[in-house]
């Protein structure tokens, strides 16, 4: 066994090469520490990655971010990826209702440049999927939301549906607006979502500044951003990356430094950041690091199902849309990003997919191809060249009521040991934004303990 050592007070090991781990590693390296990042997979990016399928480069699932996602935008800037994942000029979400009594009906959720909350007024007034009374009720609920503090522990204890019901939201309003946004951002329907997390999403995304909810997404495979460019940034920062390598043990030596056991090697470090899923973190945590480590096992998970369809012709003439009156949730055109040479490749993203995550591919095909033909008439004449499925059974932590009290902060009781991951206490749901924020928080806490001057890239997270 070899021993990789570094100067006392200057070394750090980050366990996990997802967005949280990479953010932590970059911040620690930028502050002058000798950083080693250890990742069990042969690639970086965690649960936001790409793979090859024939001629296509496919993302495991469609990932988007919002203008208010300042941490993820920092990450894109840091890896020189911002031009490859541009934001909309202004929020514009096409919403197609195929269950309307008078036939399919297209509406749009849009904003203007007016101050909050007037920026949404014109779009809401013209939104055809709600009645006039329902639109008025949404406006009243939005004003009530604006007065809430998402960090209030009382909000974490109730579900979003209960709060919406208390504020006069009809079943149709929940379906056509609140869940349309909430399922995609929280990975849960309103009855299963913490009101604290829902308040955070809607207050930050829709009611903080006019452009906060403008949508951005990668116009290249995610692997180009989260693996290729990220690895280049890590290399440039001097981070040593160990891929396809699992951490087997984490112990403290007599001198107070950390011993990180790998297969055939032991790393010695002053600082360790565990940036892995909650169950993996629980397995590695030394005794006494948390008051009640089993709470990590009580943080549930929620699945996301993605359907991938390659047609022999163009069937969708817009970048994406959301659907009502159909099991289909969100559909994105990924043709150019995937490298498809002809035809059109669509990705269908299905969040909160507990009921379908284990459904056989043949049955999913029987269900969703006719639904896409209902939504997209041009698909009725098209030939399906390929249909396949990606399943992330533990895509996110479950944002259930009460989850807030289970999520630990970055610091542990063990000196020099920190936690990162979207499941930690970021205040955000399980998003790319939350993951990056957690890494920055862990790095900031470590640098403060080491007495290093640190200009945190996000002032509110310092």
C-alpha cells in the first residue's frame, strides 16, 4: 500500500465527483489547498451525465436550470461552459392541453420586464388553461407566497397541497400551474411536497426578480459540461482526480489528520468532504460525526423516468413544451445536442415517476407513443426508429414534509470532516443548483476552519 501525503494544513480529499464534489474541489484548490477528488464511476457528473447509443450522445435525463440558479451558473462559468447552456431571453413555456373539450389548446406561461409581481400579470391573464376566477385565485395565492419565509420550520411540516387548498386553489389550478412547475422542480406532486421547499421554489423562481425563472439548458451533451470541461477545469486548478476508485474507509489518525482508504492506497488529508449520496455518506461516517447519523437513512428518494424517441422526421417545431391532459409531462428536442444526423430525437422527462419507474419498456412504448401522437399530429405519419428508456430510481431526495429536519449542514462534529450533496441543508430541493451550493458551502466551512481568507462566490451562501 502506498501513502499519498501532503503538507499539514494544506491537503483535502473530496469523495464524489458529482456537481457537489466538483464545486467543493474547485473552491478548495482555488484557495491553495492540495486537493484529491475520488470518484467511483469512470466519469464525472454524478447523476447528470451522457452516454452513447448508436449515433446518438444521450443525456440520462433532461436537466434545466433557471436564471436564479446562481451557484450552477457559477459552475458553468468556472468550467467555461456558459455559452453551451444559454438561458432564454425571457421565460416562455408552451403548455399544450390535449384534453380541452374543444380540442387541443396551446397556452404559454410568459413574463414581461415589469417589476415583480406585475411581470407575470399579462401572462397569467392570457393563460387559457384556467378560468378567470382561477387566474384571480392564483394571483392572490402568489401574493400570500411572497410573504412567506421558506426557512420557517413550520412550513416544512405541512404539504404544499394543504397550503394551496387553504388559499383557494382548485384541482385544475394545481394541475395546470402549480404542479406543472412543482413536479419538474421538486420531483413530487403537491400532496407529497414540503411547503417549505415549495415556497422556496416559487418565491425564488417566480417572485424574487422578473427574470428569475428564465429557463436554461445544455445545447450540448451534459457530459461535455460535467465531465469533459469540468475535468479540464479541475486539472487546471491542480486537482488530482482518481476515477473508478471507491473509498473503503475513513478514519482519524493519532495526529488528528484523516486517513482515506482506497484499494491499494491510503490518502492522508487535513480536510475531507463527503460529497456522495446520503446512504453512502452514512456508511463512511466515523462514529460521533453526527448526533443522529441514522437520520440520513430517513431521507427518502424519488425517481425520474426518461423516455427517448428517435423519429425519422421532424415532429416538433419548438425547443420544448409541457403537456396537460396527458401522462406526458415535458418534451424536449435534443436532436442537435445528441448529434443525430437526420430525423428528430425527443426526450420525454417524467418526474415523480413512482408508479412507472419499473414498467417494462414495451408497455411504456404502448402508452407513450400514442400520447405523443395526440400531442404532436406530425408524429402520426412518422416512423419510430428507436425508443428506449433511462431510469434513475434514486434521482433525487424525496422533498416530503418534514425532510428539512433530517438534512444535515455542511459541518460535522468531527473536525475537518464536511458533508456536501443536494440532500444536505441547502434550503433548495434536489437540483443541480442545490448540489453546487452544497459543495460551495462545504468548501467555505472548511476554509473558514483553516483560517483561510475566502471570497465566497455566492454572498448569500457565505
